[in-house]
C-alpha cells in the first residue's frame, strides 16, 4: 500500500515534469531559454524521483540519497531557475550584466561541499533508523536556495511592472511555491518526532504551482514562443530565404531556401555564425557593420551581398531586414532573394555595351567614355590610332575567317601590352585606338611593331606577315576635343599608310 501511495505522490508528478520538459524543448530546440526551462523541469522531476527512491529503499542509503540526489536536484534546479529568470529580465544584456554570474558562486560552492562528513546531515546515535537531522551545511544550502527563489520573485515583480502579462502568472506560481515549500519544511522539522511527520512527504509538491504557471503562460501569453510554430508555414513555403540572427550574427533560424543559397544543411547552419558560410567576405568588416546596424536598429533595403558558398558557387543575394522582438530580445529578421542569374545577365549586358564581341577589347562607346574622362581631367595624353594594312587582300586571299583571325591577333597584342594606365579599344573593322601617357607612346609603338614582325600562322602551309599604320595626336597640343584629336591622328595614320613606309 505504501508503494502505491509513493507512486501516486512522486512518480506521477515526476512524469508530469518530464512531459513538460519535452514540450518546452520541442518548441524551440535552439533557444537558451527553452533549454534552460526544460532542464529546470527535468531536475525538478529528479527531486520527486529522489524522494521516491529514498522512501522505497529506507533506511538503506538514506544519507547518500538525501544529500546527493534530493538536495542536489533541488540545488541545480534553483541555479537553473535563477539563470532562466535572469534571461527573462534581460539582466545579462545590461552594462554590468556579466557580473551577475557571480550569483551562482554560492550555489556551486554548496554543491561542492556535499561530501564533507556531518556537514549536511547529522547522525543521531540514539535512534536505530536514520532520520532527517539537518547539519549546518544543509541549513545554509536551504538559505541559498530560498535566496535564489527570492531573487526570482523580485525579478518577476520587475517584469510585472513592465507590463509583462506572463509575469503575473509567474508571480502567483512562485509565491505559492515559496509559501508551500517553506510551510511544509517548517512543519516537517517541528513535527518530525510526532505522528504528523507526514508533512515531509509534500515538500516537493509546491514546485507544481510554479511549473504550471510557466506552462500556462506559454499558451496564454506566448511565453517561450516557438519559432517552429510561429514561422513554420512562412519558412517552409516562402519563395525567398528567411533568416533570423542575433547581434553576434549567429543564425537562430533559417528557411530551406537559405540552406540552398549557402550550400549547407540546416543542421549545420543553425546556432553557427553566418560568417562561417560566406566565402570571399571580409569577416571583420561584416561583423562591425552588422553590430552597428543592430545597435542602431537600422533597416536594410535592397542591399546586394555577393559571396562564395560552401559548394564554391558565387551567389548574389538581395537583402532586406527588419528587427523583431521575441521574448524581450531584439533579433534581426532578414528576407533574402537569389539574384545571381539576374546579376550575371546584367553584367553580360554591361560587358556587351562596352566591349567588342570579336576581340574582347573595349568598343567605341567605352573609348568615348574613357577619353571624355581624360579630357575633363585636363591632363596631357596621346591618342594612338592604328589601322591594319591590307585587310581586304587577306580576306580575298584566305577568307574572312583569316581576316578575323588577324584582327584578333592585333587585339591580343594590344591586350598584352596595355596596363591600368593605358586604354585600348577597337573602333570597328580594322581600326584600333589607344590612349597613352606622353612619355610611353614611343615605346608602345616600338613594341607593337616588334610583335607584328612575328609571322601569324594560318596553317602548316600559310603564314601572314602583318603590318599596321599608326597615327598619333597629343592633348592639348593637337586639339581640345575628341573629334579634333581623332581627326589629327587619322590624317597622320593615313599619311604613314600611303607614304610607302609600310608594305
């Protein structure tokens, strides 16, 4: 009969706590608050299981089970409860919040003193069976645990004053837990030598008030909200990528699209820094800007992020962001769209707008843009105009493919010779142009002619001996506009072409 009573008194509440721990953990397996709350339920369950084991094995192992299991579970649960409530009140985020971790020192110290003989429990040599006679350590442990409970009560009152509706439920639960536990403990100590000692059986049950208050606040006020529940449909079905990050750029949640963008599985991504998956991005610059945006709560609109993902694919994402408040904590909510293909097409259009299709050199539009910039700077430069000699004869003799081959050969020579200081372009047909510094023009002409002395092989039987006519004009000596400079260079080029100096 006693065993049945013990099962009802302790195993049923223990199972309830385990169930609630699983429910809380499943709501968000990546949240520190969810994990802490579920562990709080687990160790409270251990408290009930410890008392149950103590009673069914009594008097054997009474001291060991009472100290290490029962009071150990209570102490760890008290530490977890304090940690949970400090997170609830955002105390760690305050200026000197890191020093609050010192509050855990007394609790941890008391746990370490458990093995000291006669410190937690005193033995009574006049009794045949062991009874609960607290030692100085156990009294001190209870004081520490009740101090933690009092701190939790104060933090709950602070949250109530902030208008936190969930805190009102917590307050009632903690207060009832406080009153119940204190009353049962005092009654058990006073009446331990009487027939009313049964009060000791009900000491753990006060924790149910607190546990139910927390659990009820989740359904009524969305306390310990579930990312999976809140965003599941949006995350799974959105055509865009959705990402939630904290101030350290740690990924708290990511939609399936994000995994595709970054080339990793979701499990690899969550709870890791996003920087681990952005190849080719300056990590220090990124995190500095990210934290600045976070602190100033700046919205991001149409920001383009280009990176190399884990599959060595270059991606460009269009980023928009907002800030959301979850459980009193600001998080960045990002919407990302893959615009990689659009950027490739855009780059291709831009390339074709300023490049010659046959040779890859800049085209007339790019040349006009470049010379306009040089004219605006009012700095001296030379315009070199070059024309391939006897292109028509090459086309008539060997075909237009040979003529194109010769044009591409000239373009390759220019591409090899030009540097960042120079500019080379194909204006059309067999006409090329270069923009050069005054002191390098003569050297460039010599290099071009030297390269042209090398025969161009068409086949094993045919070779082309190419030559070009060159005309040069100088800014500002020969003209102040593009047309003037081109006209002078063109005349000089044709003078050279028909002067008989070129074959």
